[in-house]
């Protein structure tokens, strides 16, 4: 077998390898630098991302809190305005209720005062002499006795007798007035009893009879209620049972025929007779002249009807 021996020059290859090694070292250095730069860039990017996330989260939370605060402020302002409006409305209602209460109270106060005055006048008219004796005569006598009878004489000896005579004469005059009032009161009671006894009869009937009783029926329209008001006036006997029976029977008869009542204009003669009787009662009444004139004026302006 033949043997061959070759000699190869490796210097170019070594130079090439040296140059490659140099470049590999440069690449290694670049890779290391690039890795370091990449790490720094990643860290900066991570820091930037974290910073942006923090700012974004903070901005989001702040925006949500601001929105909630704005919404709550809006709700509070709207509720405040509503409460202010309701307060003004309640104050208006309160003022209106106070005015209505004062108006109604004044009206009812006037009404009840008028009723009290009318009832007082009617009660005084029922027992005119007794009330006059109690309210006028007794007070006048008591006042005079208090002023004159209890006076101590401090005059001289010559005028003591005359002073005592004057005081006794005043006392006698007051006593005479009181006795005269009592006498007039008793006389009026006797006259009233005589008139009542002459009108009423206590005889017992042996069988049933039909008697006609005068009944006055008045129908008026109230000023406040604007409704028809019916009133019946009948004679009142002394017997309470008979009086109750009469009122019940008359009320039943009138109420059953209330729809059949026909009212017509009163004629001139009848109105003249009623006017004369009213004038007589007004002249006898113990009223001021102004009230009497007003009563006559109201009667002249009235346009009443009769059955």
C-alpha cells in the first residue's frame, strides 16, 4: 500500500479563525450589551406600565368618586329645593287654615252672641216684671240704701233732726216704689191668670168633640244654609200631656200635607192689618227708637206670602 504525505498551510485558516473569534467576541459583547439594554428597557417598560396603571386606576377611582359626589350633591340639592317648596306650601296652608279658623270662629262667635242676645231678650220678655224688678228696681234700691241710709250724720245739733227726716223720707220713698212695683207685678199676674182662665176650660166632656185650633205655619229661607225652614206655632195649654198631644198631632198633620201647601201673595188689606198690629207691638216694646225704625223698614221692604 502506497503512503502519501501532504503538507497543508493552516496559517490562512488560523487567521480566519482569529478574525471569526474576534467577531464572535464582538457579537458576544453586543449580545451582552443588548441583553442588558433589553433588561433595562423591560424594566423601564414595566415601570411605565405600572405607573400608567396606577395613574389610570387612581383616575378611575377619582372619577367614580367625583361622579358619586356630584350625584349625591344633585340629590341633596333637589331634596333641599323640594323641602323648601314644601315648607312654603305648608306655611301657605297654615296661614290659610289660620285665616279660615279666625273667620269661622268670628262668624260662630257672632252667631252665638246673637243667639244669646235673642234668648236673653225672649227670656226677659217672658218674665218682664220679675226681671225688671231683679235687674233694675232691686239694684236701684240697694244702691240708694247703700248711699243714703248708712250715712252718718255729722251735722250740727240744730240740723240733725232735719237730716234724719230727709234720710227717713228717702227710705220711705224707695220702699213705696218697691211696694208699688210688687203691687203692679201681683196685679199683672192676677190679670194674666184671669185671661188664661177665661180662655181655657176645665170641663170634662162626656163624649168626643172636634175642636179647631189656630195654627200658624211659617216657612223661611235661612241665610247661612239657604234651605227652607218650617216653624209651627200653636196655643200652649197648662196641661203638659195635652200640649204634647197637640204638638204631635199638629206636626204629623202639617208634615203629611207639606207638599200640598200653596203659598200666595198676601193682599193689601191683610198686609195693612198685620202692619197695624206690628206697629202696636213695636210701640209697646222697650226697644231703642233706632231698632223700632229698622223693624218698620224691614217689614215695609218684605214681600211675604200666606196660605
